[in-house]
C-alpha cells in the first residue's frame, strides 16, 4: 500500500474549510466553494433561509506564530494580488479575509476522541474594503484578536449587509 503524501498546505486548506463550514452551520448558513479562485474569493456564506445576502471569503490558514502585541493582533502576510482584490470598493457584498490560526504541532490540528471531535484554535476576520494601494509584493495585514470568526460574527455581518441592501446600498 502506498503512503498518503498529501501536502501540508492541502490539509490546512481542507481543515480551514471545515472550520468555516462548522461555524456557518451554527449560524444557520451554508457555504459554497468557488471552483476557480480568480477574484480572490474561496467561498461564499449564505443563510439557509431568510435574507438573500452573502459574505464572500478569502480563506487562509497558517500554523506559524503570527501573534504580535502580546497576542492582541495577528499579523498575516498577504500577496498584493489578493490584497488588491479584497480592497475593491465596487462590491455588492462583504469580501472578508479570514485567517484560520492552527497549532504549530500538526498532531493537534484535529482531535477525534469519541464522543468529541475538535479543531484546534480559531479563525479571525478583517474587511479590507477601501484600503490604500501598496507597491510591495505583499503586505502585512493586522487582524485584531477580537475579530473572532464565529457564528455570532457571521450573523452580525449578514445583518449589516441585509440592512444596507434594504436601503439600496452596496457593501462599500
């Protein structure tokens, strides 16, 4: 039998999607994955029923130590192309960068000890709408640790997007 040789980044990607899927489900939402990421969007979150609004997500995962300012901030290096796509102002719905912070020890990424299954650590979000242009190949994005990406955050962002849509306004 051949050994499975999946790249670490592929495992991180799938576990980050699992995290977002779980918190979206808890918020009463579903996700749809983008087959080809051309616009800086990996997936979209929409309510299963109710308002017809959504949140577009660029999802990143890291097991590197990205905490600064005594843990109050996460500093994630984002490539210029993705940054430029997420800072655009001609959008109808929120386009967020979501960074899933994982333990450095891969053995801790997923725990299955019946009856409990756990994903370690959490994800954090930031809206880059209208940020200034950068000339470097990448830029450090600072995500406040208070911006936990959980079911409450999803419901709050969707509520704000729905209110703006009812007023005939775009997200920008």
